[in-house]
C-alpha cells in the first residue's frame, strides 16, 4: 500500500515537471498537489514500521538499487509535504514564469524522495544533485529580485562544495566495502581505522551541512531565500531541509553504525559543536533581518542546528551504550523538525500574504491583523509561537525535550562529552532567548503593527493555508502522546530501545521518566481557557467602575502611533550594539543637494551587518579562483599549435605512467 502510494507520488511529480516545461503550469500545480497528498497518505500508511524493500529497475556498474523508507524517513517526509501541498495550491507570486517554478518544485521533491528512500550511493548522489538543481530553478524562475542570479549562484557554489565532500565520503566507503549499497557500508564501518572514521564523518557533516545551513554554509540562506517567494522558502525549509537532516542522520547512524573509542566520541563532539555554533550565529543574524524571507531563512538554519545538536547528543550517548538516552535525543530531533516544517511553512506563506498586501517583503507596520482575515492572524500567531518556543505549541514541546536531553549529560563518563553537552545547553538557551525576541519582532511589527503600508488585503487562500498550518502545529503539540508511538519502532531498530514509547506517561510528556520532569500540552489547552475565566470575570466586574484614561507621553510631541512605532531596525538595535564585535554593523548616509549644497533634496540611509565568513573565507576563495582563471585563460587562446602541443604532452605523460 505505502509503496504503491509512493510510486504514484513519483509519477505525479514527474508529470508535474513535464507539464511545467511544456507550458501547462496550472495542471502541473495540480499534479504537484496530488503527489504531495499521495506522499502524505504513504507516510500515514507506512508508519510505524516503514515500507517494504523493493528493487528498482535501475542499476549502476552492476549494482542494483534498493528503495525502502524507514519510519523516521516517512515521519520527516510526511510533515515536510504538509506545507508543500498548500504551496502547490497557492502557487508562486510570479505566474508569468510559473512553468519553470513548477519544474523546479517537482525536481526538488523528486530529489528529496530519492534521499529518503534510495539505498545505493550513486543514485543517492544523483538525488542530492537533483534536489539542488530543482531549488535553483525554482528560485531563478520567479525573478522576484533584480539580482537573483548572484545569490543563487552563491548557493549552488556552496552546495557543490558539500556535494564534493559527500562524494568523497561515499567513495571512501565504497572503496573499503567494494560496493555501493548502504548495507555494504554498514558492514565495513566497524573495521575502519579510527582516524578514517573521523575523516569520513567530517566529510559527511560538510556534505549534508551545506544544505542544512551549518556554519559557514548558512550564509547562502538569506540571499537565496530572498531571491524567491515564500512558497519557494516553504519547500526549501520543509521537505528539502528534512531530507538533508535525514541524510546526515542516516549516514552517521546507518552507514557508520555503533562503535566506541576516541574517534566515535570525536565525531559526536564535532557534530554537537557545529550544531550549537550554527544555531547561535544563525539566530543572531535572524534577529537583525528586516525581510520576511531572510529572517525565516536564518531561522531555518537555526532550527536545523538544534536538530543537529540532538543528533550529536545521540552519537555521544551511543558511544557509551546509553541506548535509551540516544533514542531520546534522536527522537527529539525528529519532533523538532516536524514542528518546524509546519510552523515555518505557515510563516513563509504569511510572508507571501504580507507581500501581496504591501507590495514588499520588508517587515513593516501594515495592520495586517485587521486588514486580513482573523484566521490569518491566528494561524501566523500559532506558527510564530511555536518557533519562539512558547507553550503550548510544538516548538515549546520539542525545545523542552532538547533541554531535558542535554541535562542528561551527567550520565556520560567522559569529561569532554559532559562538558560539550553542558556548553551546548548554555548556547541553546541563548539561542532560544534570541529566537523569542526574533518572532516577537516579526509578529509584533509584521502582523500587529499599525500603519498604512498595506495596499490591499491578504488573499483568502493564503490566509486559510496559514491557518491550517498553524492549527497543525497546535495539533502536533496537543496530540504528542498519540504521535510518539509512531516513532517507537524507529528507536527500537536504531538503538534497540523503546525510547519513543517512554517519552510519555498517559497525557504527560516525560524525558524517559516522570521522576525527572514532565509537561502536558494536552492538559494545558484545557486548563488555559479555564484560567482565562479569572481575568474575564475581573473584566466584567470592573465595568461597574469608571476607568481613568491618560494619554501616553511622546516626549512633548503630538501623539502619532505610526511615527512613534518601533521599527524592525530600532527593535534589534540594542543587541546589534551590544554584540557589535560579531555583527560589525555598517551605516551609511548619502545626501543629494542643490543650490550650492544648501538644500537637501534626498537623504538615503542604509545599514547592514557584516557576515562572519564572507570576508574571511568566501571572498579570499573567490579572489583565488578569479586569479587562477586569468592565469589559465591562455588555454582558450584558440591557437591550434598550442592545443596540439598540449595533446602531445598529455600523450607523453600517459606513456611514461604506463611504462612505470
């Protein structure tokens, strides 16, 4: 059943890609939506045991290709497709180039399906490249930015760095195992020397981290996301991000199964460190963003970093045979990405709604809470609450589990792992605090802010889609005791531990035991409205008393809420000033004058924060490549004698190597 639905999903997406290229984007979008619906149905049908293994009618140098989706793959795939389904219904804000966009979305989804299911190295790499290509075509087709080519090219450049690292890791494992099937990798992994295991793990972390936004790769996120629409961002931050995390998890846990020793501990420490630093830096830059898409892009890198920290914690616990704790950490990562897919998809669609109402993706006071349907504001509120880790939303549940997991570091015997998890907890606490402020800024200014920047209303379909995803976030949190058993078989297969089943006690959510800590979003949604009766009763009683109202002090100026409103720039200015050694802010003011510079006709103020890795890593690399290209320009001289000399020299080299 599940495999049949997955086959239908692949065929529908293939048809969508052809329809997009053929100039039938509307029918292509319908095929995209039907494929997403079939994929969600396949995930529901295949969980909790996964799909049956099938042999695809494909082969590479005599190696057959197996396709099977584990329970965790179905979990991430299904939640990632929920926003993709609504994206297909809404389409792109650039309908004149919708054909290319449909092709890009279909290619990305087909590549993600391959990442989740293909069990052979060569076709896994092909799926990875297809997913990257689809994302680039999707963004370039919309042309919402006059300079979209440059950030997308930057994205592709960094993704290809990751692809090369991933290729090298796969080649090392294939050479050692004499095969390309992932089962061959798992069999040879325990025999690898410790130093080689660490090198391969680092290559895999770089390869998958390029798409997850681990440092330094998160710097392609804001430019690439801001060159497209929120619909494209929902695809990249949903199923594509989930596929990248699944690839990293499957590689470190499945291709390189359990081992002990300093090398395995080193891998866990590397993953925890990379995830913590990535999450912290990404959320700091998200707080400074003034564009919906850039802010949400940085937030995606932050949440990916949190999930990677949990994966690193699972690796550390596994090295000391703490199967229950390893299963807890790994399950928390899956829960976190599920809630993130829904919430981020809702806010990306809200970004499109804001842009259609205001004409810009800038975070501005547009009074959208009143200009749009109330369901739009409620849906965006639920999504923002989740990403800010506010109860009772899914983000609050997963981040509560995150901290409960790192608190379990005292079970580890080594000083380095215990210290790493303690420092990770401190870093993630700061990350959560900045994320809280970030989404207060986004919702408070972008949705609630009073102003006259809106030109029209938010489309009804966008409002309904945002509300559905917001309700999905709440349903995930409330129904967590019912959702967790779906992952129990996954933790049993991966860690020989029923950790997922031990993460709830009735309606209570617990970190394996209720004696350590517990919460219950299911009860909170019942108790919360009951507690709200107290202030409601106080409000009714107070109606019998006269209320004294006093004007707000505006420094002696006339009262104007619009002029006195806090902007996205001033909201984040304090942290930018305090952490100026990280942000290195740049401010420029340009004046245009006339009549001997006495009268200012135009005043333009610009500001920005400097990237961390751009001037230190990417810019020198770019200068080196340009320098080498200029030196090698002679190879394109067009001189036939020069080309004949090169061929002759190559033949001599081949002859010498043959004789040796």
